């Protein structure tokens, strides 16, 4: 079957693209469109062309199977020019997403008509490159420089209504896109046509604009190259003529495409896909989830409930007593109040979501739930009591999940009737925001239940990764090694702020010590104390010394650093230097790069152990965990990728 077909609506030709699943711009489609331009130009009965796509989306971007391979003609920039230069005007009819090359094709068209549910965008910077087919040159001519800078340097798509307000699309329609677009084209033919984008003038921004943008973007990008390079292309588009700007964009695109950062970002792109669609579960059918339960409405339970509500699931929240139920519901309300206050959600949407959560003290309310997630205190006795109740009340096929961070899920599941429906679903705080979801089956867990964990993850917009059982699963186990290794550097005489600075320079938002100060040192301390009380040999950490001296982090006015009242800026602390002086035995002099390489190397070594034990199914899963759960810079590709032998 052809990827491009032509139908007629009188003097208007309707060109339909059909290249499932997402109408990606592979060579066949490029060639098909190229040939269509010629065929329709040669047909005197055609006055205009509507370009529309079959399936769930407009052209959603490049063909990922061509990533990293030498480009094959017709090249996309030429195709966009070819469409723009056609003798008959083309009209893009957009549904789903017009992304990257898809939006560039739409910009080659004389008009863009979008369905109200559609979105458009230029996400290339997310792959470490810049748009390669005039995205940086045509967008400022279409929507002005400011909108173009936002669209191109953020990589974030915009919804149809906003796209129309910015001038990225000409009309937003509802109902039948094909007939709306044909009607639009017919009406447009009665009026003089606008100039093609390549011939439109581009406005010059006010003084200081580029410098301000550069500053803001470098701060945000933290070492990521593509956003700044995209800005340089946009500047060129304003300051040079069209063809020079195109040449500049092309050169930048080609250079970045073979860069280490682009390789890393492509790796992450494929790693996320591989993590979320595990081949070993291909035959397992996920169970339906229509009603969810959450036990425990503290930090995690409330966040998990919000994540479920946001995905459209009604939630029953069970707590210990009436007061705790009220507190749990208030925790959930607070999240929505915050979202409304920040303008991220309308009050109506917030009210709608809140209307389907009920708080209960009686487990009987969970009798009809398809899935229950436990998020009570991290104590084996408490959790076991909860699952004993769940085992009694819930339907035998209901999925029962624990959000434990460190306890052994096998011990939690002990004695549970139908243990094949038990699973660990490890969310990260704040659970409604953080993308990572570790999925931890026990030996008895049925494949359909593991598949349900993955399906739930996708439903909640998370990145699910399967992890095996060990202390801390994948992520917290590497975190422990990372922190211990950072402490080891301090013992060797490397300054605390030098370590944090090095990890920031590497691309983390925060170094290991300032992050602990923010989250509090006491949780990990209590955990170590618990292990010690249980007879385990847990060596004294530097963190233990600080907590014993009352330094639990920002909340106590100091941890690894001092903090002035009401100020979150970490200040190196003489008190800490004194407390730790007897522990420091060297005067190591390490460069910023050496520090980062050493700590990332330690993470990767732990990762290798995790892999060899089968706790992670593939090295790329470890990278996904670190990126989505622990702030590892995406453009470095994760610890396993960053330390791979090249
Ligand atoms: P939390 O103390 O904020 O909340 C625990 C809640 O459970 C409290 O509201 C408490 O009233 C309730 N609870 C206790 N016993 C109960 C029972 N028998 N029935 C019903 N409710 C009960 O704790 P948290 O930080 O939300 O952690 C909950 C779980 O999530 C723990 O297992 C923890 O290890 C795990 N976890 C925490 C984080 C984190 O960053 N806080 C991250 C991932 C996982």
C-alpha cells in the first residue's frame, strides 16, 4: 500500500499520508510527497492541495530507525522547499502532533489548519540537535522571534489554541478535519495568498534580547549544548538572509548530530522505550484498572493518589483513623490548591478530580478495587498487618502493591492469599510529579500483574522500569553508593562544596551534600540505626556524626552546610569542619572533572553489579532510573552510557 494517496474534492486535491504508527518521515514518505508535488503541479484541474494524515496523528517527526544513519535523499529541507515552491498552494491539516520534521513540512505549506486537540512543536533539542529542515529559520517568520525562541529552545510542544494565538497555526477547527480543511482551502482561494514563509520578512527584536535569552537558556541548560546552538540559529535567521540562515542551521544540525550529547540523548530515547515495553511481557495481558485504592495518606500516599486521580481513576484512600483520613485528604487537596494557585489547573478541573476521591478508615471500602497501593510507615509489622487486611477484603484478582523503599517485598507478601497478584510499585517523591516508577515483582508475581504495573505506569504518564529485589532496588542502591563515595572523597580531604560544585558542573541540579540538606539527613540515619539495632554491621558515616550533632539539614538550620535564616544558600560550615576533622585523613587535590568522573564511575560500578545480579534487566534501564529518579543529566545518557567504553 502506498504511503501517499491522492483523492479529489473538486478542484482541491487531498493528499493523505499513511505511514503507521505515527506517519514518521522516512525516506519512502519523503519520496512519496516529493513525487506528489510534481504530479499535482502538472494537473491543471487542481487549484489547491490539502495535506492530511491517516491514523492517530499528523507527521509526528523523523523516522527513528534512520537515527544516526547517513541521510538518504530526498532530504527534508529540500522537500519543505519543494512543497513551499509548488505551483499550487498546500494546506496542512493537522491532528494529533505535528512535531519536528512534521511541523517543518507544515511550515512549507501556505496555511496550517489544526484540530482543537492537536499540538505542534520542534522537539529536536531533546535529541541533542537543532531542527534540520528550516525550523529555526521559518518559525520566526511565521510567529515572531519570541515565540520561535520559546518553541525551538524548549523543545516543548504547544496545544492548538496556544499555537493559534502565537500564529503557529492559522485556524483551529473542531469536528471533521478533512472537510474543515477543504472548506478553508476553498475560501482561501478566493483571496490573495500570503507570501511563502521563506519570503516573509522577520522582525528584529529589541536591544539586549539575544543576550537575555542566552543567559536564561544557559542557566536552564546546565551544560546541554543544543538549546544554545538553537538560539544561535534563530539569531542567524533574524540577522542573515534566508539562504545563509538555512546553511547555518544545516551546518549546526550536522555538527550536533554526530556529537556525544546527541548520541547520549538518542540512547536515552531508545532506553526509555525499551524500559517501558519489556519484551518478556509481550504475551501478558494487563488487568483492567477502574478503581484504585491507596492505604496511607502521608507524603507518598497522597502523591500517589493525586497521580491516580490525574489519570482519571477514582481513588479510595484508607487511613488509620478519622483524623488521619482528614489529614490525608488535606494533603491531596493541598496539591490541587497549589496547582490552581500556580495557574497549572483550573479550579473546575481540580474540583472534578477531588470529587472522585473518598477517605475511609474501613478496609471494606476496598472490596471492589482493582488495584491497591500501600504507602504506610516503612515498618515490616505495619505493612504485613495492612496486607493481611487487604488479603481478607480485596477480590482475589485485585492487584496489591507496596511502595516500600527498602523492605524486602517477599517478606511483606508472606502469608498473603493469592500472592501472584502482589507486586512492588516504587514511586518517587513527589509521586505525582516524578516520572520514575520501579516495578518490583516477587517470585510469585504473575506476568499479567507485572504487565499491569507497566500499564499503570504508562497510564500515569510515568516511565516504568523493572527492578529485582535487593536493598534499595536499582535507584536507592546506587544512591547509597554515590553518597558513600562522596563521603569517601571528603575523608580523603576533598572539600564538601567542591564535590557539590563538581556534580553541578557535570549537569546535576544539586550535588550530593546539598541534596541531602534539602531532603533531610535523618531518614537515612534512622534507617542505618534500625539496621544497627537489628544487629547488622553498618559502619558509622559522616552523615551519622552530623545528625548526632543535631545537624539534620536545612530544616534544622544546618546539615553539611550552614544556612542563614530564611535563606537556602548553602554556606560552608566551620562547625562541620570541626565535627569531621578527625575523620579527614588526606589533602586530596582533585579537579572538578576528576571528582565527577570518580563519582559517576562509582555509580556505574554499582550499576554493573546490579546488572550482573539480574536486579536490572538491561544496562539502559539503570540509565533511565538515574535520569528520571535521581537528577542524572539526561544529555550525559546516564551513568552506564557515560562510562561505556567507546
Ligand atoms: P508518611 O509517614 O508520610 O506516611 C505514612 C502514612 O501511613 C501516615 O499518614 C500514616 O498515618 C499512615 N499509616 C500508618 N499505618 C497505617 C495503617 N495501618 N493503615 C493505614 N494507614 C497507615 O510516610 P511516606 O514518606 O509517605 O512513606 C510511605 C511509604 O513510602 C514507606 O514505605 C516509604 O519507605 C515509601 N517511600 C517513601 C518515599 C519518600 O521519599 N518519602 C519515597 C518512596 C517510597
